[in-house]
């Protein structure tokens, strides 16, 4: 990173977006794996702001009876949005530690508003096995961690049910990589947007560097701010088993590190979230340690600087 030397760690231990308990332990697993110590040893000032929990105040229902925990989702959106607006210092790079991926609906619109206030466009790199492009009507599972992208672009399906995003993110400013599990409803709807999608077939054919560099050039040309949203299931479950939504065929160790190294070299990343880490499903901290290694690469640690670790 070339701008921020101060990092804020924000724990968002939410796990009501899905049906697999355990993501609420994600922030503390990352702390135990040494995320703060590693960044401090790399020369960054790290301010751990603790965990933020949302408490719903009223019950919210929807005609789609499979949808669950809507009140928790609404409270999470309001709480994280207010935190970004009121408590996040402008000179700090925030790392939001989830929690399931529903947390993105809370902070991304507020980050976009902060960017707009400074005359900048907000861009998002979505590293995930899923597009998370369901609406409250289309979801079969009712799991709200499958809806944040539809929410942050301002899809009207959420109007009157959830707090409106303070600043929707333009679909053309979102790039997805690693996609390999998409429901038919999502596929049909996402084709009508300008979201850039690189599934694992494309990565197998062309690698990760070419599409990522092209996207980074777009961010740079626009003078934009870049949020990186890292879902653990972006990674192949062979190397990252601690996730409740494992999908075979994900990014491997070197692909993931190359992405982080290229992001660091770009100097464009202004915020990060780590979602869907479920320590209850891990193997002796294997996934948490890998994620912390990837964060270190994002912030400048090179492969040759890494110590060999055996699992």
C-alpha cells in the first residue's frame, strides 16, 4: 500500500446470513492466527477496534417464507453503515473481519458514500465462489449471505424491507473472480447488469493476472477506491476447508497469493473484508493461518519472505 500505514481491524461476528453456525468465531480466529502481529511486524500501525454486534429491534417478515433473520440483516446493515460513517478514521485502511458475507451489505454503501464525498468512484473486487446476487424473492434457501451484491447495487427488491443503501455501487464497478456456483435466477439476472464476471473456467483458460490487471487499470484510470471482498470459499476447499459453503475447484495457493501480490503492487486497495471463515470447520487453524498469509501478501510480504509452514 502506498497511502495508508494505519490499519483498523473491525470484527463483525455475524452468522445469521446462513444456516451453518460458526462464522461468528471468524474475527477471533484471525486474531489468534496473528493478523495484528504480522501487520505490525511489517511496519503498519494496527488499531484493533474489537467486535461489533447488531441487535434487531423489530421483527421483519417477507412473503418468501424461506427467508430468515431479516431483522438481524437490517440491524447489521444499519450498525455497520453507521460505524463507517461515524467511527472510521479517514487515514485508516479498514479490514472487516466476518462473519458471513452478509456483512458486505452493511459497510460497502457507506464506503461508497465516503468515496463520493471525496469525488471518487467506489470499485469492488469480489473474490467468491458465488455471485451473491439473490434477492428476497429469488432465494430458495432464504440465506441472506447470498444477497449482498444485489443489495449494494440498489436492487428495488429490497425497498421498504431493508434500509436503503446510502450510496449504491455501480454494477460496472464490480469485478467478480473465482465464480463457480451460480443459481439459475442469479445467472439470468446478472446478465442484465454490467458486472464483470470471471468464473473459474475463464481463470483456467487465461489465469488470474490478465483479467485482474485489466480491472485494476480501470480503477486507476477512474481515480477510484478499491474494496477487496475475500470470501473463504473463493479458495479451493483442499487448502481452505473452514467454510460452510465449500465448492470444489477454487483458487489454489499460488493463484490466491498472486492476486494479493498484484493488488499490493497496484497501490489501489483502500479497504478489505474477510468473510465466511468458520473456525468450527477448520483443521488446527489451517484456513485462518492461510488467510492471514494472504493478508500479509496483500500488504506487501513477498513469497521469498515467507517461512515454510507444514500443516
